[in-house]
C-alpha cells in the first residue's frame, strides 16, 4: 500500500475514465447516502432498517468501485474498515446488553417521544442504536470485501505469488 | 440470577467487537479475549450451582412471554455443558496464545474465536428451535473461518468440503423448521413439546428422523461422519482441539435435547439410534486404526466415541441418559486434552506422523506423562473417568437387555485400547524414524513453550478431577437424566413459570 | 399460490441436488445456492395462505398473513447469503491456488489407501476421476 497511489488513484488504471459514468456517480453517490439514512431512520415502523440502510451505502460504494476502482472505495471513509465493523458490532451488542443493567430482560426496548423544531413530533425507540450498529457492521463488511477482492491487479492468476493473498487482505495478516 | 443467562452469549460478542476494533494491538486483543472467556467461566459456574440447587432458570428476550418471545433457558444439561465448554474454550485460548502461530499472525483469530464461544453458548441456552439454528450458524461460520485461517492449499480443500456439508445440513435444518412450523405453528421448544403429541404418528416420526439427520451431520453420526476426519486435522493446531472437544458435542447436545424434549416416547427413535450408535462406534475405531497421522487418528476416534453417547441416549432410560451425559462431559475434557498433547508432540517433533516420530518418552517425558492420563482415560481403564462412563453405559445397556450393543461397545473399547497402545508404542517408545524429526527433538526448536505445556497440564488435571469427582458428577448426571425424562417440568417452567 | 410455491421449491431442491453431485466446484456452489433458496421458500410457505399485511388496525385479525415465517425466512436468507459469500471467497482462493475448480481428493486418504493396496490401483482411480471430470466438462 504505497502512498503515491493513495493520492492519485487513476495512475494505476489501464482503461480511461468514462466521463458520463463518473459525473453521474458524483451526483448519485450523495443522494444514495441520503436515501440510506432515510431508510435507517424510517426502519422502525416502515420498510427499511439498519440492514437495508447499510446495504444502500454498500450499493453506493459499489458504484464508486465501478468508476474509481478499489482505491476510490478505500478512500471514501477515513476510518479503517475493521474499526467500523467492530464499532458497529459493539453498538449492536451493547444495545442488547444495556437493559440487563436496568434489571430488564435482554433486548428489551423502550421509546421516548419529543418535539423538535423542524421535524415536529419525533419518536425514538431504543431499537434505533441497534439498527445504527447493524448498518455500520454492513458498511464495514462491504468495505472489507472490496479491500480483499476488489483489487483488479490480483484478478489474473499468477499475477502475484499464488501462496499469499493480495495486498489488501494483508491488512489482516500481521507482519 | 435470570439476568446472568444471556451473558455467556453477549459478553463474548462484545469482546469480539472490541477485538475487531483493536485489530492492530495484539496484547489488547489477548486481554479482551481472556477476560471475556473468564467471565464466561464464572457466569457458567454460578448458573450451574444455582440451577442444580433451585431448578431451571428461564428468561425471555425482550420481555415477551414465552411462545412469542425468544426463550433462553438453562436447565441442568445446559448448565453443565456451559461450564465444561467455557473452561475448554478458555484454556485452549491460553494454549493458542502460548503457541503463537495462528493466534499472533492473524488479527481475525481472537474475534472469530469469541464469536465461536458465543455460538456454542447460545446453542446450549436457547429454548427456541429457530434460535438454535441461528446459534449453530454463528458457531459454524466462526468455525469455517478458523478452519481456513491462513488459506493453505490443504485447508482450502478440506474447508471447502466442510463448508458445503455444513451448508447442506443447515439447508435441511431450515427445511425441518419450515415443516415443523407448518404442522404445529410454533418453533418454541416448550410449546412444540406440547403440540407434537397432537400430530399423527407418521408426521411425528418424520420430524424426529429429520432432526436426527440434521444434528447427526454436526455430531458425526454414521453414515454422516465422513467429513469430520477429513476436515478437523487441517485446522490450525489449537483450533482442532476446540473442534474435536466441543463442536461435535453441540450436535450431540441437540440430539439429546430434541429427542427427549420434543417427541413423546412413541416417536423417539430408540432402535434406529442404537443401530446407528453401534455402527458409529465400529466404523470410527476401525478408521482410527488405519490412520498414520495422529490427528486424523484421533479425529476418527471422536466419531467412535460419539457412538457411546448416542448409545446411552438411545436406551431412553434413566441410567442410559445419565451415562450419556456423564460421557459427554468426560469426552469433551479428555478429547480436548488429547488434541492439545498432539499439538505439543507436533511442536516437539515437527511432525505428527506415527511413521516418523518416536522416542518422545526419553526426549520429553513431560509430554508422555500428559498423554498417558487422557489416553488411559479414553481407553476406559479403571480408575479413570472413561471407565466410569463406559461402566455406566454398559450397565444401562445390560439393564435394558440390549446385548448386541453392549457387546459392540465392549469390543470397541478393546480396539480403543489398541489404538492408544499403537500411538504410545509408535510415538513415545522406539526411535524417531526420520532424521529431521530426530534433529528437531534434540535441538532448541523442539522445546515446547511453557505456556502451552501449562495450559495442557491444566486440561489434563481437569480430566483427572473428573475421575476424583466421578461420584458427585455421576449423581448430577442422574439428576439431569431425571429432568430430561420429565419434559413436562421444562415446558411448565418455560411457558408458565418464567419471569 | 401455495401450490405454485411448493412446486417451485421442489424444482429448486431437485436442480440443486443435481448440481451438488457434480465434481466442479462452481456447480456445487450454484447447487448449494439453489437448495438454500428452495428451503427459504419452503419456510415462507409454512405460514399458510397469504393475507393482509399484519399491522394492527389495518384489517381484521383473521385476514392477516402470518408474519413469523417471513421474519424467519429473512433471517435464514441473510445467513445463507453470508455463508454462500464465504464459500465463493473460498472458491476464489482455491482457484488461485490450483487454477482449476475440480474438487480435489483427500491426499491423506490416498496415502492411507496406498499403504494397503498397490499404487497402481490408486493411479488408476485417479485417472478415472480425471476422465470423469473431463466428461462433465463436455456435457
């Protein structure tokens, strides 16, 4: 993982960039993220939820992969994929665990309702942190999948030594 | 106390999450994993003591009443399984840390290992058939990763067949669940126990057989065991010990649970299970005799001993089930100990082939001693716990006048002694037949790290404790069997007595 | 509707089983996937006839479809999906190592067999398997 490729993701690419694709993805990417956030919050009573929200972000990342390759996916988030994965899992598991501290049973949930200036009446359930956790887990997983398999240079057999996996998967192998 | 029930699942999961975040800091990961597994041991022991004194503990996830919510229940059987499994998981992790190979090379080891621990605990405490499926998957997915960690060609090959076989078994599990839900309208085990008597006997028998087949794949019953001796030996050192000791026993636990709880006596497959148990014993031990690789030999040997547990269950008598429960506990500890010793042999000699290794009794007497105790125990020689277990099972068999299976089990005992003697005379006596092996045994490289020996010694000591406390443990097993033969109590506590 | 789903389920199981019996890894993968889908559809049909969406107040309770099998099916779909993804990754790895997707034999089994029978038999059976795999390719 050299730093020169991180600054200029296009240097390594053999094929030229496709202008229409790249431009439309620039517009699509943030809109899909907004939709994902909507799904995440609407999930309690309507179709949606953490898993769906996370998958939407994953789809957006896939679009970025189509245009910019593995490097573009990697530079999308500042946090490393494994930190996202772990944090999400922790949030989700902790949501299940916290009610035990209050003498309730596991996974017990409650809700609060209050008024906000722009959103008017808002109802927040304690299932929301769980959903957020799930969403982050899904995003982390998709990032890792792209890191492990998304590198085009590793697609040709024999491109690297056969015994070891490609460079990105080595994140998980300590030297 | 009921708040303790979910902890053996939740704490390892929280630990796994933290381990993933701390992927780059090995020491932090180790501290987290050891802390999580130690907490599991403490919680399991508290649960064990309380459940044995006060009877079953039940809690409902989300506070929904029994058939609606997911039931988590700990009865005597689940409690003893929790205690033994958490102890084994803890000490095998210590061993793996001492060994340093996969554990320190792969940041994924610790988190995945904790997920495995959570899955194993979840399988024991769940009172819901679908949740059992989820727990199985949690455990299996973790085991897929651990089995193929490193991605060596042999691992990929055997991992592939392991994953495919497990996936097919899971598919059949889903199928069984779908059919059971369609017929009864519930997947809660306690409510199922109330509804299965209303089904026609053919449907009931079908469900019973389907579940035996599904769990039989995980447990390694004849003829569904073929994947086991192929895949277990290729896992990284310490991992094989956990797989051998625990994973198959989770399958046995599921068979015991489903057969005693879900089905009324006329749908229990006594005769079929007896035949299967006999064949499992014979085929397993014959397979073990043919092998040259120590781990494969012992893996075949697991299969053979699964037969004993199923034999006890298949009698469906108090003595039989008590014997089976005792045998499961004994086998988890002793088998884990044996595999840990094999790891020591491998480290010491650089190989685990009978045809290459030899003379360890002189070069590392400590390893020979550590091997001798569990080997004698598993061969069923008095006064070790294996003898107590086999004696109880054979006694139960005679009581039920099942002469054939008693004869088979005695014959298999003899063959087991032969297998152990063969290992002993090839590996520990004689001379090393390979120059490389000989050189390693004499050099510094062959010196086993003290953490590994210490962890193995602890597990071996536990197997000796089983012998010392065989009396109390057996009377506990009898109380467990009495519970299992009276499923009404379980049903009553879950559906009406739970919090 | 249920009959159609049951029929679809049967077809998925049948084709899945056939695929599983092939020696090519890619076909086994597809077979596992098909069987998983079959099982999930079966789970979905286990709730009986479909009906109104089960939200209290939108319809009389008797018209509701059973929500539990849908939740169970969703869970099992996610699990099957995850494991299949893992299997694909493993297949990719296997292809990188061997550049071939025929499921290999257990070397140790061969070794044990060769100790008791002559090497020639082993060689012959290997040859036969290679031919079988080649035949399947032609099909």
